[in-house]
C-alpha cells in the first residue's frame, strides 16, 4: 500500500514537470515566431464625392415618407418629388446656399444628403 502511494506521487510529479516543460517550450517558440508582414488594408470611402456622369441612387432616412423633394437650381423646393430607389446619372454638381446639389435633369436638382453613389 505504501509503495502504491509513493508510485502515484512520483508519477504525478513526473507528469506535472513534463507538462510545465512543454508549456515553457511552446512559449519560447511563440516568442521567437515572426509574423508575416501584411499589406496595407484598402479602406473604401464612406461618402465618396459624386461627380458629373456618376450613377446616383436616391435614399430616404424617413421610412414613412418614401419621397425626396426635387430642388430648383437655387436650392428652393418646388412641389415635385422623387421616390426612394430611383437611379439617375448626375448631369452636374454644384454648391449653392450652403447645399451641395446634383442635377438629375432639366431644372431638377437633388441634395447630396438624399443620394448615394451607385456602384
């Protein structure tokens, strides 16, 4: 009985010491490992500038009213509206009265906060 206890104690100490040796070896290996150099990540612009000839897509923040007011050349609001999801080609872009406007046709302009660049 006494030999069995001593044997169990010796085996457990041996197993514990081997596991500690294994852990220290893996830590040493991890410390000497050099990570590969990664390329610079490409970040897509969150709000790319809309230019003449770009496709634009009408978006709406108000979910109840699915229409966007069409503006005149001076930024005034006539009675016309455009529905959400409409796609246009930007004919011109200009800034007037503190608003950046995109021309969609004739004398119809949209505020850039109501459109996004369509890819």
